C-alpha cells in the first residue's frame, strides 16, 4: 500500500490528500446535504454559506488563500476564533450559518464537535467529521419553510386542519408533507369518543313526555287560529261568489230570457196585457251604457232581480203604468252591483240620453231628464203617476229607474227619470237611438 503523502510546510493537506472529509462517509453526507439542484449558485456567488472566499484554493492548488496568514494559522471565519495549525480540518462556521440565514431571533444550535480518532501510529491523522443536522439547505426555500413552521395554516384566520406541533426541520419530503397538510379539515371525532347518554328512569321519562305535550293554552290558540283561517277562506270564497260568479250566472239567465222573449214575439205570443210574476214581456236598451236587459213582471228579488232582469212595479200599491199606456209612469227596478248589475253605471246618464223599451209591437224611446242621487227606500212617491221631485208638474208618459246606492249597499235608493219622446211600431224598424 502506498504511504500517505506528508503535509506541506503550511500545515495544510494537498488537494488530493484526505482532509476534513477524509473520514469514511463524511464526504458523501456533505454532498447529499447539497444535492438539491436549486442550491446551485448564481454567477459570482458561492455554493453554500459554509464556503468562505478566504479559504478558497489558490492557483497552485494547495488549498491556501493567497492572503492567508504567514504563520500558518487558520483564517478566522465570520469572526470566529482562529484555529491553530494542526486543528481538525473543518472550514464551515455553524454560528455564522445560523446568523446569516435566520438572524438573531433564535439561539444558534451548537455546532457538532469534531471527535478525532486516536491514531495508533504516527502517520497522518484521520479526523471523523459529523455532518451538520440537515436544517434548510436551500437558500431559496428558507423563507417559505420558516413561514410554514410559523404559520402552518397559511392565513390569519382560524385553522381548518391540525397544526403541526413540531417545526419542519427534515428534508424535502417532510417539507412537502407539511405544505400538503395546510388547509385540511379536521378529522371527525371518533365514534368511540362519544359518551352514550345514560338511560332515563321511568319517572324521568314520564316527566319528559309530559313536558313534550302542548299546554291547553297552546292548543286553544291553535284552534282559534285554524278557525280564523277557515273563516278567512270562506269569506274570500263568498266575496268571489258575490262579485264574480253571480254576474256570470245572472248574465247567462238574462241572455236566455231575452232569447225566449224574442222567440215568443216571432210566434205571435206575448200580447200586451197582464203578465204573471216573473214573466218577461219587454227588453230595455240603454245605448250609452251598452245595456240590453229583459224586463219581467214584479220586483221579486229571487225570481226577477237576482236573475239579472229588471222588475216592473206592477203589484198592489206599487203598481205603475205599462209603456203602451197613453198616460202614466212606467217604473222598473234593477241591481246596481252583483247579479248582472244592469244599473251599475246608471248614475252617469245625463239629460237627453236615450233609453229605449222594446215590446212585441213597438219601440218606446225616452230621454233622461233628471236624477235624485239619494232617497229613502220607503219613498214611494218617486214612482207615482206624476213623480215627486222629478220636475214634472202634469200627467204624461214617464219612465222611472230605481236602484240601490251607495254601491255594494242597499241603504238608499238612486232615482233616474225620463219622458217619452217617440213611439215607433216594430214594422217601421228600429228607432234612430238603436241604429246610430
């Protein structure tokens, strides 16, 4: 075996001699700590913070800087103590490494001491160097790793996953696992950790069942609420029936009665005379209101008025004249609201508006003359042969329309009067009021 080469005058080993990494495995461990390609230095920069320019090899390859001290002592690294000649060949500074990368916030970890092996012979010394604990060997990742250790959840809000209890000081695989652990939801608690509730005794179960039952006040309030809701629904249905369905039904019945009257006239029936209560005998036209409604004998509410027809005052003390009479007051009544509401807008008529009564033999045309906005339902003087309050002062051929007022009530009566201005036989055709 070849004998080792002696040391040179400077006390340093040559480039091919065993130095600080001469121990078995020491060099491999140091290289593995720097194996990450991201640790490659930029131009004019150094590979590792352990490296010091004052310990670089010179051009001669002796491993001694050109400005090394003449006395052969080791150059001082980052303000550390000078190493005497012959000391173990270690040229990294752990304290300077900690200060450069992490500052003065935390106490630097003590550097591992080099334990020299006792030489059995006077040959060259073999030094075993313990590699440093792999902390953060990548300068580009040091800040990120510190952030992961300090803020394992990556934000200022409450953590969603379990925070690591120990700082991440391992290699690349551990850093990746630490980064993946951020943002995870906490694992659900184990089913075995839940303590089952103790079973209730019979007395406690009865009390719990009694407490779960509603009190009489709660039951009563529910019943009252349901009653009010039911009444509200019934009221809504009633209003719908009154305001909409009664009109639909009344218009259907009045339309059929009008067709029936016209068919009887075509057959020659329905001669002027006395008609039975509820029997239709004439048709009234109000062109301004677009009203065409049959007239029946009597003012019975169910048999006449609620069926959408007009009722002729022809019974007892309320008996009035017929259109064909040479003198008298032809008075009729009709609904203003609901049940066909033929007189809904009768209050909008103005003096001179035509009102035509069609019978089997002729057309009788009246002109509206005056109106009484409100009077008592018991005031029957408005339908007398010479109506009181109409402005007529002598007998004639008059027309009186009566209806309820205000709308949707029957408190008072609204009266409209007119006088006959034309009598035209059916053989001569329709009057001008119906043609125009």
